[in-house]
C-alpha cells in the first residue's frame, strides 16, 4: 500500500515534522513551539491537501476522457468482410461494322468529343434531302412554313443526338479515372492502418466521398438533360404533325365550298340537257 495516496497520513506526517522542526535540541527541558511557523505549516499543509484533491479529480477526468477516446478509436472487426462489395464497371461499347459506317459512332460513344460524335452520327444516318430555293418558292406559303418547321425539327433532332453521343462518350471515357478513385477510397475506408483512421484522415475521406458523389450527380444530370432534350424534340415533332393536320383540315373547310361550286356550277344544265333515248338506234 502506498501511504502517500492517503491524505490523512500525509497531513499527520507533515504536522509531526513541523512540531519536530520547531523543538529546540539543547539547553531546554520542555519543547518550545513556534506558533507562527506551525500556523504557516498547517496552512501550507491544507493547500497541499486541496491541491492533492484537485489533482486527483483532474486525473479521474483525464482517465475518463482517455477511456472515451480509446473506445471511440475502436474499429469494427472484419470491416471489409462485413461491408465491402463489388459494383459493375463501365466497359467500352463495341459492335459490328458491316459497311464501315458505324466505327465513328462507336468511337464517339467510348471517347466523347462533339466533332467525332457529329461525324460518326452523320456517317451512320440517312442524309436529309433539301429543296432548292426555286422549288421552295413554287410551293404555297402554308406549305413552305410547314416544311421549314419540319426541317427545323429534324435539324434539332440531329443536334440533340450528337450531343447525347458526346455526353455518353465523355462519361464513359472518364469512368476509369472515377472508378480508380472509388477503389482507392474503398481501400482507405476499410483499412486497419491507424494513420488511415485518425480524425483528419476520416474527414479527408468524407470530403473525397462527397466529391465523388458530386461528380456522379453531375454526370447523371447531364444524361437527364440529354433525355429531356430528346423528349422535347419528340414533342415538337408530334406538335408539327398535329399542326399539319389542323392546317389541312382548315384548308379543306375553307376551299371545299369553292371547289364544290366549281364542280357543280354546270351540273344542273347538263342534267337538263341530258335525255335518255327510248328508241333503238340503227346504222
């Protein structure tokens, strides 16, 4: 047992030492006590006792903090076995090239690039024939307006398709770098290395995960924007068809009376002049 751990024993020993120090050693039959020194010794002893109690309380508090920090530093056993999983990886797209006009499209789907996507798309698509200025001018104004709208729809559809190919190609081209970062983050997250599990390391991994999530969300938004553009073009094409049907119906209703009047203006007179012959004709 360590006697210094008991405040009462320490106080008694200090008091005895103070009394002995105040006792003369020669030429006296009775001890003489210096009350001033004794009072100072007792005061000092009380201060030491208070410091001891305070120090002991601080030590207990530090011990509790240490136990909490040690508990919080404990990692889950077999963390990779519990949570680590494999996910599907992006792979390059490939396909047949029977007449040599699909390789550009496939290359753009794998590597991105607007010019490459445009060239690959045009090589694999049916070109749109155009009207000459004279041919277009010879058509009625309503037909000209309808043709312009239809050509605009097809031009925008080509543009949207090229943009979609370039977007998918860029995402696929950057997928390997993204997957490499995710694999490294995965390894760091499941690592048992103490340097990978400090507070700073944990915050860094959280920031890296948030950054990867933001990039993935951005790619998803790009794909959703491409799909939205295609839906808009499809809606416009439908609208062109509907407008054409309404215009044709309106033109029919407007022109029908005049056409019928032209067809029937001489019909009454012709019917009056027409007679069935009841006698047999002979040559």
